[in-house]
């Protein structure tokens, strides 16, 4: 069983920055791809970013490319999402997810374990 715990969400003004973290336990962290997804009120969950087990391969949604950076520290079993130049439309609950494979995927169905989410609110 894998446990994922997100932290670091909060309220920030448009144009500001925030970093959310996800601490994982229960498996060999470095062998599995990790992803960040987000869900805004009244909308479906959508892909934001993903990273391979070693951190050498990353993928981003077009809406966040150039503003968000995903990274991981395998020694700490933690994945991060650095969010810069935040916009009100980035307001959502942000979820981290762990895949059973070392596959960087944009699809939620490819991830087997999910955290409880952390709220990010960007004010205009």
C-alpha cells in the first residue's frame, strides 16, 4: 500500500509563486513515475505535470508549461510542484499520484495511488 500526503497549498495573489509537496511512503519511491493533477470546482480532474522515477523525463500540460516545474527528491521520497506566475485559473485542489510503473503519463487511469489533495487559491 502506498500513502501520499500533499502539503504546501494556500492562498496567493496572481503573479505569485507557491510550491506544493507530496511525501510518499510504502514502496520503493524511485522506481515509479509520479504525477500532479488538479481539479477546479465544477470541473473534471486534469493533468498538470508528471515525472519519471529518476526525474530525467518530465511532461507538462500546455496550460502550465513554462510556469510550473515538477521535481523529485528520491532520498526524501518527495515530489514537488513549483508554481510560478500563478493565475486565477490555476485555482484548484492539487493531487499527487503514483503509478505502478515508471511511465510518464498524462492519463489519470495510469496512476494507482492518490493523495487527499491540497487547495491552491489564486486571487486576482
